[in-house]
């Protein structure tokens, strides 16, 4: 079975509060985009789990997909072995959700492979044990996520499906740890005051495709504080593109919203020619459902 696990962009990410268990209540608007990890799942005779990845640092038991398969086999009493071949195209430590997407994708693949009729709620319950971003990838498309990420509402907006949004992703080839970014946020930026979210206003702006009006990320300041080079990169990107630049998730990837593919290509060409940004990897992507 061949599957494609898409990346995501946090168009909006607000940290509402820190829980006693260390997790955070969030409010986020997330969109899947057309950058994919490629996954092959197959059943093997020997009762074992094999995970092969083109990036050795996340091969085998070190990969979240291994842990997911282990959970799945135990829960549903699967006796056959399972082999996963994972080709990573979504950068590591980028905030694009690659590992979480892989987990949700493999889980959906396994349910089809073994003919299990599981509800989305059941899929969310299982994959959320491994990743707080994974529940979003059970739904995909344009969603609002709340609580610690496991509460997901899919938004069906015809204006988005009929004419996709285009983005330029700029990955500085700097790997950030989600845990470290959150910990730094708690130390330096977390405020003990109630954060107000006007959900209706946000949805209205999304319906009108006024996306730049909602773009914001509370974790960005923590990431920029941890790695000073990221601030320089963001400043250069804003100067070159003339547009709003924002980080996705816990970083380190930035995104720029473009009117169409041509504008995204034009911005990409300018950035690629910039001496200080030569080390950045650039991806043109569109919103997908």
C-alpha cells in the first residue's frame, strides 16, 4: 500500500494556557499543503515491525511510526508483521508536522489493510497518544484545533477548495526541538492572563480569504529567541518579499502567502539569489483538501 503524508502550516497559533501536566491549551488554524512524505506499508509473514527510513537518525524504533504500529498491533491483536518504508521529504524540526502526519497516515493505512472500521474519534484517540498534532492529520484540509490539539473542527469553505492558496515555504535547515521551544516560551513569554479568541471573526476572515489578517504564531518569538540567526533570516525574507512572513508550528520553517503560483515563483527566485539565504531550502506548495 502506497500513501502520501502531507505537511501542514499553522496559519494561526495562539497559546492559551499551560496545564499542570506541562501540556498547553492552544487555538490554531491549520492547513494541509502539497509537500509529502511517501510511505509504503506491507504485511510480512514474521511477527515483527520493520521501519526503514531514508534518514538514518529516525530509522527503526526511533521512528514514531514504529511506536504507532506497536500500539496498533497490541490493541487490535494483529499477529502478522508489518513493514514500513518511509521516504522523508518534509524537513525535520521544521514545524511542518512531518512526523505527526506520518503517524496519522500509517494509522489510516493500517485500518484499511486489516479492514477495521474505525471512527475518526477512535483514530484521534489512538494517534494522540504519540503526537498532539496527529489528530489534525486524521481530518486534514483546513481545520481549527483546540484543547491540546486533539479537539479538531474541519472547515468546509468552498472558496478555498475552488481556488487554492499558494505558499512559499522557507526552511533554514535549522532543526528546532518542539519541547525546547515550548519550554523557552514558558520561561520567557507565557503570561498569566486570559487570552481572548474571537472564533467567529476568524472564520469570517477565512471565508473571505483574508488570511494575512489572521496570520500569527505565539511560538515564533520563542524560536527566534533560541536561535538569533532565525530573526535575521525572517528580516531578510520580509525585505525581499515585501510580504508578511510567519513561522509555522514551533519552527524553524517560515512561510509567505502568495496570490498564485507565479507570485510564489517570483519570490522564490529573489530569495534563491540572496547571498545570506543560500542555505535555505525553498518549496512552493498549495493548500490541499
